[in-house]
C-alpha cells in the first residue's frame, strides 16, 4: 500500500498540499495509524487500517524533495546517500 501511495498518488497529493503540509500530515498519519496497528485486536482490522494509514508514506518523498532543493546540485549525491544511510540504520535499529 505504501509503495502504491508513494509511486502513484504522491505526485498528485504533494503538489496539492505543499511539501511542508504533506510532511506534517504524513508523519501525523503514520504516527496515529502505527498506534492503531498496535491496538488492533483482530487481524482484519489491520487490513482496514492499512488503506488509510498508507497515506502516511507521502511524508518521505516530500522530505526528500524539500531537502534536495536546499542543497546545491554538486551535493545532491551526498545528501541522497545520507538519507538512504539513515533509513537503513533506522531499519536495523527499529524493533520488528
């Protein structure tokens, strides 16, 4: 679901809301629905939550766009590499 939102809908949602608003809405959505995933008592509830909760994934493309516009063109590779590294470290550290 997150891949579908990032790949298909983010191109329409982010310009409509603006990057900063997309970041705030996306992170609030992700936080709220991650909490609800933990509170789900039945398996079917997770599938229902995934439909709306997946819209939290608009935050990452908006963050990347905002950051990439704030650095000069000759530093784009370093910035994108740093973002990828941070994402990897977070994936290792985060509980599963």
